[in-house]
C-alpha cells in the first residue's frame, strides 16, 4: 500500500502525520445537517424547536460517547462490533449491582464496577487481537454473540424494574439545566479530541493505523497503543451505559441490539478510514448528530411507526454512501492500487 | 500458482474427523438417544442452509475476503419471495424472485468490493444492516406462509431415507468441488488468496473472480431462503439472523485461514458438521439457545487463536 517517498518519511517519528478529518467532509456533513433541518422544519416547524433539538441530542448521546472511542480504535486500524452487546451486558450488570432486591450496592460502587467491567472486556478483546493475532472482526464478532448470550443467561428472561433513585438520577438528572448524558458526551468528546490531538499515544494511534510495520520500526509501542484503544472503547461504553440505561425505569436483556451499527455508521460517515490512519472526533460528532436528526426526522415526516422498520436500511445506505463518496474523491490517486 | 499443500490440509481434516467422533462419543455418553440414526436424520435438515452458504463463504475467505451480509441477504430474499407469493405470482416465478434477489444483493456487494476496491468488511457490514432493514421495511415484520403442498413436500420429503434437500446440497457440493479441483478457476482462487497483487500480475482476473464469488454467496443465501421456506412454510424478515456467525465459525474451524490462501471445502463441511452437532447437543441437552450462542462465539475465537499458536513460525 505505502509506496513512494511517503513510505520513507513515515519511518521517522517526527514525520508521522496526523490525518484528521478533511475539512471538506466536515462542511459536507454540516451542509447536510442544515438541509435536513431546513427541509423538515418547513413541513413541521416543531422539528427545529429547542426542546426537539435537545431530545435529538439526548437520544444520540450514547452513540456520541461510544463513537469517540470507536473513532480512536478505527484510526488505529482495528474495529469492534461487540459494543452493542457490551452495552447490554453492562446494563444487566449495573441493574443487578444496584437493584435493592439483588446486590444493593451503593452508587459509587456501581459506577466503579460498570466502568471497570467495560474497560476489562475491551482490554480482553484487545489482548486477543494484539497478542493472539486474531483479526479484530473475528474477535469482536465472537465477543458480540458471547456477551449477548451471557446477558440473556444473566437476566434469565426477567426484567429489573426496581432501580434505586440514585442510579435513575444518572439518566434523568439535569445538573445546571443540562441532562447528565449530555455532560458525559461533552466530556467524552473533549477528552478524546485532546487525546488524539495533543498526546503521544494519540499520535501513535495515527501512526499504528497508517502503517503498522513502519510504526513498529519507528519504535512506536504498537501493542500498547492498540490495547489502549480497545480499553478506552470499553471504558467509554461503560460511561454510555451509566448515563443512558437509567433513562428508562426497566432493564431487559435486549438493550443495545444494533447499537454497534449506529456507532460505526457515525464514525465512517464522519470521515474515518476503515483501513486506519485517518479520521477525527469532530467528523464523528457531526455525523452522529446528523444520524440522530435523520432518525427523529423520519418520525416527523409522517413515516410514523414504520420508521423503525426502515432505520437499519437507512444506516446501511449511509455507510455505503460514505465509502462511495470516499472512492469518488480519491478516484485519481487510488486507481493503480485496484 | 498451486493450491495449498494437500498434506497439511489432509492432516487437519483427519483431526477434525477425530474431533467429530469424540464429540459423538461424548454425546452418546450424555444421551444415547441423541446419536440414534433417526434423531440425527431428523436433525440433519437443519444443517442444509448452513452448509449451502458455507460453500461460497469458504472460497471468499480463501481469497482473503469476508461476507458478513449472508444472513441479511437470506432475509431479504425470503421477504421478496413472500411478497411475490402474496401478489399471486406463479410459483416458479416466486422461487426465481428469491434467487434473483439474493444474486443481485451479492452482485452489489461484489461491485463495491471488486470494482471500487472498498474493504469487504465495511461493505458487507453496511449491507448486513441495509438488507435486513429492507427486509423489515418491505414486510413491516409480517410473516408470509401458506406455500403450496408440492413445494413443502420437497422440504420435508426424503429419498433413500436422506432428505431431498440434503441430496440437493450434496449435488451442489460435488459440482463446486469439481470446479475447484479440475478447473483453472480453482487455481485462481488460491492464487488470489496468497497475494492479490502477485495473482493480478500473473494474469489472474482477480476483480472478476471476487465479483463472481460475492455474487455466488448472494445466490446461495437466496437459495437458502427457498430451502427455509420449503422446510418451515414461512418467509419473514428475521430468518437467517446470526447465520453469518455460524457460517464463518464453521469455515474457520474447518481449517480455512482467515488471512486467505488456505482452506478446503471438505474441511468447511466438517466444520459445519461439528458446529451443527455441538449446537444441537447443547440445545437438546440443556435447552438453552443462549448457551449455543456463547459456545459458537467461543469456538470462532478459539479456532483462530489455536490456529495462530500452531502456525506461529510461518508469520
């Protein structure tokens, strides 16, 4: 893949380039977002109301939080399709730990356990990929089914309905007038933006995803970098579970089915390359908001209940459109590699 | 440009056959009824869709690709079949519509992957969602049934005490094996898996080959939808859920390298048999479908892990 003078330049640590989302992509998504808002608002003005915008952001916040981690992982050249199942398992775990009729642990312990379990399971995926050399799609496809099966075994067909008020606050509370999940999304976005732009491991992530071998020769700790990316994703999935699942009063075993797809769609539409080495948090953030607006918009334009049925088709079409637009813009440079 | 060394794969296939025997012995020890020929034959019908899709999946993985959309393609074909039947189309046309839907779905995957050289992982992940979404949107979750008697008779009928669908499968398997062993196409597949660039410069039509294989996977998924309708008298949007996991697990367990270049149909079929037996045994003995999921997922990861540990020196 890497040929020409560029390959040489990559051998030098100082020359590792940080390929963030291209400006063009950011403007394109922003334009699409404006178009959707303008179009749907004409049909029904309530769409652009502050209350509805807030609803859209609240609904999409778990996707934003996990997509930050997924962006870092995809930049490092790996992928994780198990985040939806992980969200479900962490939900069950959180419910079992906090419910007064089960473990009845204090809130601090529940938060610590959920975050630690998320990070540990993310790390486990990473260990299998990095040390076991099992491709990430295989590892996480396996993890996706194992974790979902484990959740169903753990819940044994019952629901957890007696969540304590302290936990529910994470889902329904509004400190300073803003829902907790939006605070969490804001923190996740700022921290991952800083991680990728201003830290050494962030730079390593681009290097590892751009060319693993070259990064290794340049003494980038490739193992640690990828393990860190998997662990961060698990940790952020834990955070998303904490602020999104207590929004409902019931925990069941089907939480997070198809969630991985929303997350990956946001990252790919946001401009990260699935081959690794390029992408950025801002693109992902804008793309996630775009997807959230489309989801809500469909309900506004009289598709009503049947909107649910078409949602996955639309997500798939979005990914295909995104990769297609990538191909069309790199047509001239990529011809000979085909 | 030669196929993978035969000796290696033979050893592995014997190992799988031994594993299969141990598994059956264990099953017999747990529950003698399970290994009775009648039970096995009654259960063997369930293996057909899995084995059918495993044929093109093996070839795709040998060329270094992957297809995650087979289960969704099967669902879309199933729904189109149901809609065509509801619209009152003549029955042969109903079956053709399912097959055609699958083929076109596979062709679309192939065009994205082979013509535009987009990574198969992201293309088929997108169509995994898109095809299932289309199936759900078109059917609104409604199941179709009431297929004609003659068609259902094919699904439940047998010849020489072996189900008709299994005969059909064996026929297709034989045909594929002949093409792989006796024609240049077989050589091309292994060459493309070794190194796509090298194969391309050696005159192997890599792009056309990949396009054909993904189209074939779609067609197989379409046929699987027809088989499913014949057996259960239903067509709906949730058929084939998780099929991709079982198929990929079976193929990888069957010795096909996930990195491409190595693998055999015989191995894949042994993989299918083992996955199938384990799944049946677990659900027969413990009656928990969730446990089957956990076991299948674990086998997938372990199979690749063990394979990597034993082939450490080659990397």
